[in-house]
């Protein structure tokens, strides 16, 4: 509320000043006051529109960059339905649940992303994820 009063006061002071200048140049004070009063709102509106469109463009650009970055991070996964086994490239977001609908059999598939660490010197034989449970992120004991 105080901000509005302050802004309006500035608008009135600027209009009165310009009206005074106009009066000294022989124009009607109230005509100049009215025109500059409305003019300031029009200028402010145009300025804020211009600024908003600039911000909008910047926001869209950042959003596009983000989408591009996400689309570059993905995995080729195989559909778990045994009669399908269709391979699809799916974008992966580590911090979120990853799901997709199989484009071939149209079933909903959930993707679990697991990690496993090894000492650099340890040779790895075969598939390191052979006995790995991705749901609990631990190895099956057997
Ligand atoms: Zn499928």
C-alpha cells in the first residue's frame, strides 16, 4: 500500500513538474499534467511488457537447454515383457522415478538405476550385475 502511494506520488510530482514547465512555456498546466500523468502509465506499461517478454524469452531458452541436457542423458533399455523385448532409448533423470510406455507393446515400464563400485585394480569377470537386485541395490545372496 505504501509502495502504491509512493509510486503515485512520484507520478504526480513528475506530472506537476512537467505541467509547470509547460505552463512556463505558455501551455495549459492541467492539460500537460493530465497528458503526462497518463503518459507515464503508458510508458511504464510498455516498459514492463518489454521486460516481461525479455524474461520470457530467457526462461524459454533455459528450459530448452534443460530439456536438451535431459534428452542427452538416457539409457537403451529392454522391455521386460518376454514376448516383446523391444529396445528403447529412454531419458534418465537420476533424482526422479523413471518410467516409460513401451512403444511396441504399450506396457508401462519402470526403470531402476543402480550403481556398483569396484577397486580399479580388481579385474571384473563376466557381468558385474548378474546377481544384483536393482530394486534394493544389493546383491542376491546365493
Ligand atoms: Zn514391450
